[in-house]
C-alpha cells in the first residue's frame, strides 16, 4: 500500500489492488463534477470510506509511487 491520494490538503493511502479503480473514480468525479465513494486508508492504515465531491474539490493528486519526495520527510 504505497500509493497516495491527496484531496485538497488531506493525504490518504491507496491499496495496490484498488489503485486503478480509485484513479478512474477520481477522474470521473472531477470531469463530471459528481460525488464518488473511495475505499482508502488513513495515516494509521485504518480503512476509511471517503466521499469525493468533484464539484467542490480544489485539487486532487494521485501519486502512483507514494515515495517521499527529496523535500519531504517520511
């Protein structure tokens, strides 16, 4: 589980087996300005359900690598 999804300022983890479905759902929400349900994990690796409102989200970043950037601490 090393992929990340950042919605506005909140960071979530994405399970490898859910990555494609999550990426497609996020794209659908942002393009169509709809709400989608996402199965994600919080910082403590607890499963959570996040509802993404594509009409209200300022930005969403899907990081398929999830590794800390050189300017970030892990």
